[in-house]
């Protein structure tokens, strides 16, 4: 049998005990491999190029450079891997800034360890992951013009929106719905315009808040 694909992770947290606990937990998983640790944002930025992790698990409240600024710098460096904010803060400003900087998830540190492992896997598979109970806070944080509340979507647009919320790429959406990737792109563009949103992440959060049966 072939060995399972191993995804690489970089842990960024200023608390050594937190990093140690996460490392010990993830070392039990055959498909997840920690390739590095950093105690602050500046150190993390120096490790991205040599380590090329598939996912960065990033604390927000750190000295020198917090998680939001680290995420901003990562995206400016054109890092295309997954980034999960893992923090104690449920402040709307932090959630809004993280998602508008293309974070792949926002997780609170009070969750069960098994759920963290599952969310890491889900993010690596392309899903937007959110701590239980934060969906409404996130929707509030990313609230756009009032016109989105009563906008009328076609059935096809609703299907596309639900698959976006599931973390699917345009190619996968096309395969699921039996339409071309180009057609998907048109639907996504129209959706963002109708809803007054600026990104797929905002559309995913909107779907979680407004559409039944998402996921």
C-alpha cells in the first residue's frame, strides 16, 4: 500500500507550551507533519521560503508582530499555502481582517483537540473552517451593504454559492454541477456583484449565515 500523503505545517505561537502541546498532538497523525516552529511573526516569515509549509497555524496575540500583520505579510510574499488563525480573540475586527486577507479559517483555542485536527485537514482540502459559534459573528464582521439581505438569487447561483461555502474550486464546482469552469467564473462574478461582496471568503460566510443546508 502507498504511504498516506503527508501535509507539512508551521506552528507560530509565542507560548512554548502551546506549541509543544500542538506538536505532541499532531505527531500522532500519520498525514500531518510539523516542519517548523516560530515564536513570533518575523521569525515565521523567515521560515516560509526554506520550509514551504502546506499550512501555517498562526496565533494572533504575539509580541513584535501579531497574527493579522503576519498574515498580511505572508500574502504580500505571495505565499499560497493555507493559513489558519488560532487564537483566543473573537473580536469582529480581527475576524474581518483575517478573512479579508484570505485566511483559510479562524479558530478559537478553547476547542477540543480532535476538532482542531479535523479542521486542519478540512482546510488542507480547501474548506473555509470556522470555530463553532463564530459563524454569526463572522457574518456580522463582514456585513456588506443592506441590499444583500433581500437580493434574489437564481437556483443555479444558490447552488454555486453553497459549493463555494464548501471550499470547492471553480473546477470542482463545474464538475459537481455539470457546467464549464468558465461558466462557474461568470456565476461567481455575478454573485459577488449582487451581494456587494469582494471575495469568495466573504461569499462563503454569507452563505453560511443565509442559506439553509450549506455544507
